[in-house]
C-alpha cells in the first residue's frame, strides 16, 4: 500500500509539472513571441508631432518690437487613440456640438459644403489639399465622378454613422474622420483641430475628455503697434505656389508663412525650424513616452529652433507721426466746411495718399505710409468691411501704385538741360539764362499748351524768369521750352539716373512704373501707328512731369534723395540688421549701397537747390506758406528745399497732388515725398512734410543732448 501511494504521488507531481510547463509555454508565446519582444500587455501607438518653432520678432531701428509672439494653445488629435475608441462617432459628435455652442471654428479640409444641398468646395482649398482629396478617393476606391451627396452617403456607411443623425451632423463628423484618414495615407503632420484656443473655450472642450485630443503649446503673432500695416504684413497658410517653394525647405503643409510686407520679405530670417516629437501613447491616450526624433543617419535631433529677429530701418515714432498727419491732412482736404473753394477741382473728392521718408545718405526708409490704412490686429475680423471700403485700405499706394509726378519732376528736366549739349556743343541751358513766359507755348503747329497761370487767368504770365524763379513759381512755359530743346533720350537718361521708373532696391515687392520714352509709347499704343511714336508734344509734356511718366511715391522719395546727394542714388532699404533669437548674436548687418551715380555739376546743383529753397522762402513760391515762409508761424528749425506738383490724369475729378522736399539745405539728411490722389494741389500736402521734419529734427536734437549728457569722461 505504501508503494502504491508513493507511485500515485509521483504521477500527480509529474502531471502538475506538465500543467505548469504548458502554462509557461503559453505565457511565453503570448508575451514574447506574439508581441515581438514587447512584454507590455497595453497597446501603444507611436506618432510624430510637429512642434512649432517660435517666429522671430520684427523691430524698428530703435529696438521697439513691432511684431512679436504671444503664447497660445492648440488642440491636436492623436488619431490612433480616437479611432481605437469604441464610440468614436459619438465622441466626435459631442465635440462638434460643443464647438458650435461656443461658436468656435475648427480646421476642416473636407471639400464638401457643410450644409445641404451638399456641393464640392475644392476651389476653396489650395492645390495641395485638392491632391490629398484625390489620394483619399483613390485609396478608398471611390469614383472621382461621384456626386457630393452620394459621397456623404457612402462615407456615412463606411464610418457607420447612425441613421438618425441629420445630414449636417453626419457631414461634420465625416470632416473630422476624413482628417484622421488623411494622416494614414500621406505625410501630413498631426491634425491640429483648433489653433489659438482661448482659456475659457479650452476648459470647456477639455471637460468632454475626448479621447486623443491633446493640448499643445504654441505661439501666434502679436502686433505691438497700430501703425505700418502695409509694410509690416501678415501671415497666412500656403497655396500651391507657396508649397512648391517652401515644401523642400522643411516647411509642413499646414505651416503659416509671411504673405505680405516684412513678414513675407524677411521670411527666410524670421521663420524657425519646426521640431519633431515622438509621442508614445496608450490606447486610452495616456502618454507613455515622449522624445524628439533623432535622424538615424546623422544623429541630428529634431528640436525646434526659433527664428531670427529682424531690425528694420523704420522709426515707429516717425511712422506714427507720418500716418496721423497724412490722415488729418487728407480729411481736411475733403472737408467741405474747411475748404472754401467749391469748384470741381478743389480736392473735395480726394481719395488715397502716401508718404515716404528716407535718409538721403544711406537709403534707409524711416517711414512709409499709405492712406487709408487698417489695423493688423483686427484685420481678420474686419476683412469683409475693409474689402468693401471704396477707398481700398488694403491698397498700398506708397510703392504699389504709380502716378504722373507733375511739376515735382521739373528739377529732373532742369538737370537734363544743364548737363546736356546741342549739336554745336552748347549747353541746352546755362545758369542765369532768362526765358520769357508768353502764356501759350506756340513753337509747334497744332500743339499749344499753356502755362498754369494763363489757364487760370487768361493773359497773365510769369514774365521773364530764370531757372530758380521758374522752380519757385512752377512756370510750365519755362520747362516747355527746355523740353523742346532736348531729345527724349536726354530726358529719359536723366530720369533713369534719378531712379524714376527703376526698381528702388527695397526688399518688398514694388511697382516700377515707367518713363516717357519709345518703349512706354509702344507699350501704351502698340508697336505701329502714329500714336506709338515719340513726338515733340511728348517731349514738352514730359518736361513738366506729364505725358507717359508714371512713378511711385517711393521712387519720388528716391528722386528727392538723389537730388539732395548731387546725383548719387542710394539703394532704398527697409532692412537694418538681423540678430539671433536670443538677441546675443549678429546674423547680418545691412550696409548702404550706391545704385547709380550721375555727374551733376556744382552750378547745376546750386541752381536747383536755390530754386527749391525759393519755393518755401519767397513770396509767390508755391509752398511759401510752409516751413517758416509764413512769418506768423514759429520759425522752422532747418532750411528746407521743396517742390510742389499738380498732375492731370484721366480718371476724372480733381488733379493729383505731389510734394517732395529734403533738409537741411546745407547738408541734407532726410527726404520726404507725398502723393495725394485728387488732392488738387501739391502744396496742400506740405503740412505732412512739416510734421515729419519737425519731429525728425526734434528727435535728432534730443539724441544729441542725451549723448552729451551721458558722455563718459
């Protein structure tokens, strides 16, 4: 009996050992073999999340931040987590309803209208998003010719969306699920559901505990000034052309880039390099592990790198003074209670305007304003209102529009006459030569332009005038005569030397206009025919800034600067320097650059300088009420040289007005050009230049005092 009991015990022990062995093998199979070495029994999902790099700041010349960044929060989906959730549609439905309740707009690139009758909206999206939609259709084996309503029905079936839901609710959920699916068939970055969500909205949405919805820190652009809207620019998403340019530079498809102004011009400096973070999360969305992706070949870590900071040439204080003054003056011109003249050409119909301020020796632009303007901080909310405004606030008139310069061009004509010779070797005009204004210029049969004084008061003339007097009173007859003495090429080459009708060199996109020459005539009237040929009338009218002459206000400022520099034309620039994101390292510093050099004799220079000075100092000068010319006002701090202009145009209404000046006369530092659409008279714009120059020289004086007071030793 004892032997039998022992045998049975051995048998039981062997059976128990076999059972344990079987369990061990099964456990090994489950935990090691079937998991490929991953012994965790929790399902994990690995995604790569784009970490936005902070964009660089835009500053003025004095270090004031004009555009910076504000910390913000984005809501980003881990689509693996939400798709593995047992009630995906219900969770998304609840999320959509909350967004509708809070009036929150979220990203939805599904190209079908959000309400019935459903229609395709492909044209509302960039080509890249259209391409992704086509890829989606191919991947899901859907007919490209399918109608939008039928597509919605098929996707309702595919995503198992409850039949009792409305078509609009189903479309909303489909739009989000479409975003998830795109991430599975393309290289699109993680789906950012909402950008820059407010604290209150963030709290309300997070209370839903939507699986896979995570909060990501980010930044958005913040404007620290209400001025400079046309030059600071704004950000926006990429279209097909942008993607073709930036796709190979490491930009993600949903990245925002500069779309205008400095944001666009200095994109290469301002943009940072986005990072790539690896997120390992569990089925329920719990973050198991996070780390920045490492390039297996190079070992480089994809951490975000902030963009560089761009210091511009703009003086934001002077910019504000220029904008405010321009707005005030234009409103005064159009105020019927302030304007005593009620005729059709009095300027009461004045529209847009522009002012540009430049340092003559360096080409640095200190201020550049277009009127009317808008507020960049509220631009998106005000977009429809701004676009509907007949005054076109979005239109940058400073260097995006070109106009006839009018009499502001006359110094160019004088320089051409004093620097060129006739076929006998004689100067076309010698200093001190008197030309008698006869009121009507009758040198050419069938063409009899009049002097402005004759047009307003038949029989009246300026009498005998030399060049300085002709500039002072802006005698058209005098310059008709000079124009008749020269070839169009002489005038054209001189205007080109002054930068008129030429690129100024600025970093932003600009219009260049054109000069009166054979090319512009053919461009206007065609290659053949009488009207396509340069005539004596063209030469005469071009001499007073009319004919085919069309220049931007910025070019007029370059012209004034070149006059001040005695023929040296500087490259116009908005860029001072670029520094690192932490402001500790200098990346690049811009240097003044000469664009062209004209040889202008001292006698020529002194002649137009004296004439421009008389415009503001002598009785009868077209701007003698300004810059200290009016003895009832405070004396002006510096000697100013100026020229007014009135330009005819074909759009009806009052004449355009132009005004250029520079100061001080003895050693010019700063030039100003102002243009007013239908402002009637260039002199009406002089108060803007007064405000700018007073402010500039007050700042200069203050800086000198400050430097002296803080001088060491």
